[in-house]
C-alpha cells in the first residue's frame, strides 16, 4: 500500500503557532490557559476548513500538557502529549454530532462526564458539527453544559451557528473563526511546497488560494490535485488548465480592445473563450471583477484590497492608469445589468455580445457628452 498522506492531514496544525489566519483566537486561548481562566464550554464557529476542529484538539492537548513551553504550547514529550499524539488519550473524547445526534448519544456522553481524569487535570469533550443535534438532544445537554464537573471542558464546533438554540449559546464562550485571507493561504502553500521539494510559481499559488474561497483544507486538496497533475513543478498555466479558470490575460485584452473601440476583436476573443468551454455568465462576472479591480487600483490606499500576487497587481495598476474612473463606473454599470439579465435572457450569447459592444462604445458616448 502507498504511504501517501494528503496534505490536509500531513500538515494539520499541531500547535497554536501553526494555526493559519486565526491569531487573535489562538492568542486568547493561550492567555486563558496561562492565567487559568478557562471557560467550561467553548463554541468555535466558522466556515469549513478554517481550523475549528484543529484548534479544539490543540486546546485539549495543551490544557493537559505537564510541561508547557514559555509560549504556552504543548511539549509533545510528556505522557499526556504522547498519548494524545498516538490517539490513545482517555482525557479527550470526540463526538461527531452529524451521526450521533440522538438523546441516547448525549446521555451516554453525560455518563462519561462524571468520571474524573486518570492522567492530567481535565477531560475535554469535542463535539463537531454540534448544530446537527436534535432539539431533544440539545435540551438533554443543557444542564450538564451549564454546571459540568470541574474537570470537564466542552468544545463545540459548528459551521452553522444560527441553528444552535439560544440557551446553548448563552452557556458558551463564542469564538468566530475568520475565513482565511488569500495571502495567508498562499504563504502556507509556499511553505508546504518548499517542505515537499516542489517548485511553485507565486501566481499559481495565489490562484489556488483564491479558488479555495477562504478554506485552507480546500486549498490543500487543490494543491495535492495540481501536484498529481503537474509533478514537482507547479506553474500558473498548469493551475488554470487543471482548474478550468480563465486566464487574467483574457480580461486585460478585452479591456484593451474596449479602450480602442475595437468591437470585432472583442467579439472574436469572446468566441475563443466560449469555444474553450467557459461559461459566458462566469465570463461576465469575471470581467466585472476585473473592472472593479481596476477601479480599486486608481488609488494607492485601496490597491491593497486586491487579493492577487504582486506581479498581477502591477499589471492592474499599469492598466488602471490608462482609464478614467468615470469610464470604469460606466463599464461596471453595463456588466452589472448584463449579470442581472443573463438568466432571464432567451438569447444569452447575444446579451453578452451586446455588453461587450457597449463597453467598446463608452469612449464615443463620453466624447459626445463632452461636446
């Protein structure tokens, strides 16, 4: 059998320092351990792949460590840490509420809570996808959550906080995990690529990070997919081919054609995009994002809002210098209308072509208005 381990598991955070993009939360948890101000119930909320369950495991491990470092990290060598790392710890109990959501499951958990830890000071109960518990299971859990034994700590994790009843929320310290920034994901992927001996273009890693939509786990899965496709060298072209993403270059060329009032070139370029299998609606949305990025680049203060690599940002800044803000606002208006009308249109291709023709006519309209 192969010894291959997917990156999401191989590089799963093992200490607070290795949790990506959640510095404020990890700092708060460290301070709580350091000052011995631990709540008896935590609720970790956030979208998928942002580190909720990983942080819960790190917190559980660090609480029971006998030789914590000065930086409030688990030592990884004491008996408690070794038993946790080997998956044999009796002080950490994990429950998947998606498949164990009945009253009987919660009663079984409550029976275990009464038993004091044999090693260490606390028993930690991690309940993942807690919003999946039935209403009766939530109600059965309430009293124990409000008044647990001193040795018990509950860590609840959920992607859908709004589904949790208010009486549960009021008994927990709530931590909202952020979606991870594109730059943080790209930097982490660069670190992993270096560890694995893989050469990777910065632009390629930024595209993967953007595609992951704030979820580090998704980014690592895409990274593995690209490595399987391209081997030990990840290039920008490999990534856009494998993920079926439209190259930035197409949008830059469309804008150049529109500035020159070149309708034929714009229509031919759009036809080329459609023949390559790209959805015209996605093209319109992507082009609107491109014009938005150009508008953002008009001011140095807002240029930092672009979540792209430095080389691509330089291209945006260069192109934005050629275009007035008024032109960009008109272009965004055209594309916004096309986006709204696309689904209701009987001839969707014509709608997109009309939008491109209008973009190529903005300069003429502005000249007439000035005259």
